[in-house]
């Protein structure tokens, strides 16, 4: 195999591979070179020269276009390839394995046969890029080495910005390395260098082989295998080894002479990135976290070192840190934005006037352009993105690459909810939090997923799309994780999208979240008290008022507080009914404790209703 591989990839690339003592790696690479049949193979060893070669190739191949600011490039995906393809994303499992109807699976034998047929000679005439990365910090208990095979220089470039270099990690671990494998081909491309055959778009995750396959697509959510696709592999591994893989940001909230680290789970377009980028705080990561029990303490790392962020709505007033980074020199890939004639990037919600023309995901664009259905084409796609390394941000936390991770002081769950949950609330304990905040999380669908928008969806821990074990088992793993901790982090919920019952207007300003996190930081250290309600612990007005003044220079009124923190009993009862129905009918392995905790919450709400009515002023709890 080694001699055959040497002949296929050339002496220079072979010498790079030969420094890694791992026969399984050689077998994997050899198998898929033979199957995909590329014309040439480039192996990157993370040297500056190799990194530069990949970056330069994206421009020569037309997968990216240079913009005016040094290091900035733009990439387009095909129409219909600008969000995660949930329909064709499947976990491959043997016939005897059942993950439940909430998780999209396919028979492993049939899936492997199909994907191998699609990949057969798929890279003929193309260059194959082989890159090595590390999920989590290197030289750490959290480290998971990964090898990526792709014929897209854009995918290789994106992963270079998002993930830590892994070549030396492979060398270090040698034959003992437990590594993940990724095979991607964009397939045939058209004149705009975008994938043509979306009907053959497939994204398959083989749990047994720990391989991710992705074909006939370029959109990052479908192709950047180390991201959400690798989450399925890591969730599966974590479930067997007693740790957690979560769809969570990790950030440092700066309290009185201290930093308290929080993780947070939010579905797409629910404020996750804007939360991770709160000015005055520090970011460890904005998307995926590994959590381990280290001597009874929950510690977390950012799986990545970069950000694949939604760019819609980013402006200089609300997002100063992101705005600054996006306008300074440095490597950034803008995807599906508008490129102006001056070669700058423009997007929905950006500062400044709408440009009179440019090029976007639909081709040549003007403000009056309409699609085939007569609908106006926006200047940028609603799910337009930017790919950037975190070291370009001023608020980068120094603990990003700490191999031991950061101690978790609080865990936050938040979704899109216009009528039920208060802006911030603490659970009674770990079990109550995992069940009523995490396992009961709901949110409206957004443009980040292909399909209809605006539908309320059940999304436990904001992780449903990425689970690789049954939902009930996943919930139980989260419950069990807390039992092994000497000091479990507090669990909170946040809701940035609550509306006034009468006017329909939002009850929160975009930056109110700065106050909610300062309050949670104080609660993590028991520095302020809270009011007990049927659904959890809410802030006292006298604690929020000075925080609003100090942080936002706002006069926070009693009237605003009462509207925001009113208990909406009918809506809360309706939510419990919805969630219980799902766990009683769709989820077949629901832990008994989950239904018990939800029923206890229902009874508390009904009791409060008898005394105080359907809509309960927070002051009523202090009077009783």
C-alpha cells in the first residue's frame, strides 16, 4: 500500500505523510485516493508555504474572489445550496441500531454503497487537498485529531481558519491516534465555480468508521466536516466515555475582580454569536464545546479556533467588535454577500446606503432584481456568513488554547420565543435546568436551515440536528454528567425575543443581554438574591436597575420589569403540553424523571394561577 500511495501522491507529499507513524491513516488515504481518482494530491503539513498554497489556489480556481481589504475574499454557493441540507444529511447505522424518528438515519450498508458510487472517479482531473486538524486544544485530554480529504480549496481554506493545526498532533500521537476522517467532493462546478448536481448532494456520517462524507455541495454547514458533522461523531464518542459534546458558546463574563465562564446553547439566528461577542466580555468560542468532569469540576474547551458566523444584521452600533474585525486587514472569507464594484462586502443590516449594483449569490444584482417568482432578491442571502479566526478579535480570551479548558460557572439555554419565557431565569437545580431549560428548548426556524421559516420547533439543548444517539439517552447523559460534579454549574434560560402581549413589540432591546449576563455572573457566586416563581428564579428589580444604569446607562423602569418578568401561565402550560406530548409519543426512551419534573412544574403553575390569575406580576411572589 505504501509504495502504491507514494506513486499516486508524489515524493514531496509522501515525505510529509511518512513522518506520521499510523498505518490506519495510510490505509484510509490510500483507499479514497484510489476511489476518487484525483489527478494530483497535495498534502499540507501546516507550514507557512503549504497554508499559502491553499489560500492562493482558492483564488486561481475561482472558488474565492479577492476583495479590496488585504486578506479578505468572497465565496458564493449555488442557489439552493446556502443552508444545511437536513433532508440529505443522514447518520449511517447498521439495521439493528435504532436512534428514534427524531434523528435522520440510513442503513449503513446501503448508504456506504451509494456514497462510494457517487465518489467513484469524482475527483478525476482535479487536485485533492489533504489537511490535518485538531478538534479541541492540542496536546490535551480534549484533543481529537482529524484528517480532511477535499477537492475544494475553499473548504480546505475555511477549515484552516476555523481549526487548530493538526499535523504535529498526528506526529505526536503516532499509531495510537484515535482520529476522525472526512471525505468531501464539490463535484462538477459551473462557470461560477459552484456545485452543479445538487440532486446528488449527500452528507453521510458513518459512526462505526468515524467518517464523514459530503458530496455535490459547497455550503460550509454541509462541507466543513469538522463542524456540525463531526459533532455527531463526538457526541457518539462522548456518550460512551462520560463527557459531553454540546452546541455551545464558551465566554468569560467579567465580574467584580474575576472572570466567570459560561457556556450557552442557542439555535441558529437566536443571538448566539452576538452573545459570545458581547463587548466588555471575552470569547473562548461561539459554537461547539466539549465538557469534561475534571476532579469534580466541569471544564470546557472550544472545539474550534475560529468562527463561521451569520453576517446579517452586523452593524457598528450593535456589534462593534465584529464590525471592527470585519473591516480590518486579515484573513476573512465572506460567503453569499454582495460584492460591490469597489470590491467591498455588503450585507443585509450593514451600515451605509444600499449599493446601486454588485454581484451576489444570484449573479449580477441591482436593488430592483426579482427572482423567478417575482420576489425581490436581497443584496445578500439571509444566511450569508463570514469565516474568521478568533485571533482577529480584540476580545479574545487568553484561555482559548488552554489544554485543561475553563471552569464552567453557568450554562445558558436560549431560543426564539415571543410569548412564554422571561428574559432571564435560573433553574432550581441541575436536573430542573437540564429538563425545563435544555430538554424543553423550542425555537422558530430560520434561514440557516433549508425549508420553511417561522415554524416553532422542538430542539433539545439546540442539539437535535446533530445527535447521534437517541434523544432520551442524550438527555440522560446530560443528567448523569451533573451527578458526578462536586459543584454543578448553575443553569439559566434567556429569551431575547419576548413580545408585548398587547402591542406585539419586542420587550427587550438588542443589548439588554449585557445586563442579563452580569446578573447571571452575580448569581453564580451567590452575590444577589432571586425571586422564586413556578418556573424558576428571576432577578429582583432592585438588582437589575443599577445594572442597567451601570452597563447601558439606561433608567430601567418598574413597568418594563413587570412586563418582562410576568409569568404567563397559559403559555407556560401550553408549552409543557407540547413538550410532554413529544416525549410521550415521538421520543421512545424518555427518562421517567423528565416527565415527573415537567408535571411538577405544571402543578406549580396551576397552583399559582388559582391565587394570582393567568398573568402574574413578579411582585406577587414577594408578597406571598
